[in-house]
C-alpha cells in the first residue's frame, strides 16, 4: 500500500536512507520536516515499510528523485497488496 509521509516517519526514512550506500548521513529531522517529508511516499508491506520515494515537481510534471527499497522487499516478493 502506498501512503503519503508522516512527519514521525523520519526514523524509517533515515534507516532506509542508509541503503543508498552513500557516504552521507541521512538528513536530520528538521531538514526532513522542512524540505523532504512533504514530497515523500512510503510503500507499506505486512512486514513494515518496504520502500520510500522522494518526488519533485518540474512544471506540470512529477518525477522520482530518490527511490529506496528495503532488503526484505527486494526480488519481486509479494507484499500482500493483492
């Protein structure tokens, strides 16, 4: 199930951010709340949040800026969404 962000979702975002494998730390919670949260979507599975996407708008178009999938959700497993 795809759902919009929740401000308290920073902990989930920060955990999944590490899956990017970059040298940067996850943005701190104030940055998350002010700049990222309103553009984030989460994919929930019975096991928990399986992915997040951060989107951007460019004029009339939207695009995904960042997509991160949790290890348990990789490989085409059924997420229980039907």
